[in-house]
C-alpha cells in the first residue's frame, strides 16, 4: 500500500470548507440548474440534452456514493489511482456521448444502429480518446501534486479548463452569448475529474505551493486538448474518420 493511502491517510479537506465557498457553490448550482432548464426548454430532449442529463445523473450517483467510491483501488499509488479512476469515468462519459457527439461523427449511434455496430463504434471511440485522457489527467495530476487547490477551486478550475479545451474555447469565441450556459458543459468534466481528486486529496502534501503559477493549469490543459485533438484527427484519417 502506498504511503498516505488506505485507512491511515490524512483527512481530506472538506469540499466546501468555508461559508463563502458554500455560498459560491449554491450560486454555481443555481446557475447550472438554470442553464440546464433553459437548454431543455429550448432544445427539448435532443440527443445533446439527453447526453448532458445522463452525465449529470452519473455525476449525482458519484456524489451520492462518494464515501465508498473514493476508496477504490486502495493499493495503487496516488498518481496511478487518480489517472486510472479519471480515465475510467471519462470512458463512461464517452459512452453517453455516443448518441450526440462522439470523437468522430461517423461513430455516432442512433436508434437504428445495430447493437454490435454500436459496441464497435464505442470501442473505436475509446481507442482514440483513452490515450488523450491519460495525457490530460496526467497533466492535471502534475498540477494538483505541485500546487494547492481547495476542492471547490479544483472543481471549477479544471472543469473550466477541460470545457474550454474540448471545443469550448472556439465555440464560445464564436458565440459569446452562450457563455450563459457555461456550467452545463462543465458538468461533463466534473463527472470525470472530481471523484479522482477526492480519492487522492488526503495523500497530497499539505505544504504545496499556492502561488499564481497554479492558474497556468487552465491554458496548459487547453493546450493539451488542442494537441491531443490534432493527433486524434491525424490518427483518424487513414480510417476515413477525420
């Protein structure tokens, strides 16, 4: 068992450690709920909205069971646990996106898609996306292992960074009014990166730096998404997918 893991690990910081963080969390939650409600009212149960709602339900299940789930893989080193848990959750989230926005449009699954083909499309999606998630989550680990983020700050910083990196930056630059819906896509990344952080938070050194360099995580993660996205498109070309 790795040092700091298991029953003897340090107690993790509460997710909302101060009254101020709880107020901000309530405000963020209200904003997210309003964004979800408006999206569903405007678009109905479109494939995109069904995907987002399913991801939110998945996030809710994680939160409800977090007391047990954070103890998964207890014998693994913290970095490995963080990356492995995040990648596994990301793979589940990718499954929800197969009906709306898989890695390539040609892999999209509909009600008419034969079951075996749907499974094949999902596995093909993972073949391209899992390596990217391994890189991105390793980068996130690099930052959280060196700089201190309160849990609530972590969720916002890396949820924002991933949302912007995964197409959001270009999308919002072209349609800035859609920033009103920003928490809606951010929930996609909360569903893959919050639980792994809670699982390893008690193993992180309490004296990590808290200087301004920690905010470089946002452009770094965005850059990683751009680089991985370019490589994925290049890798998909021989298969006629890009």
